[in-house]
């Protein structure tokens, strides 16, 4: 994942962007799956809005672990 995002400043990523990346990455295909489809934005926003603060924090931590 680090190689796929090497030209990005991940410190500026929002929780939503991290969520999208984790969803794409976990869907399979590893780094090649990181091409995020914008058509899924509404569904992703809905899922993120339903998350508790604790779930969002876990998402942030999961992203950081994968990126490291």
C-alpha cells in the first residue's frame, strides 16, 4: 500500500478517504485495488456516517498499521 500511495501525503487524508482505501484494499487485489471508484461515494458516506467515534478511530488505526 505504501508504494501505491508514495506520491500522496497520507497525513492529509480524511477518515472518509482512508475508509475508501481500506475498502478497496480489502476487496482484493492489494495495491492495484486502490483505484477508488467514485460511484460508490454515496454508499461509503452512508456507512461512515453510521460508524461510532470508536469505530472511526479503529479505522484510522487500521489504516496507519497497513500503511506502516
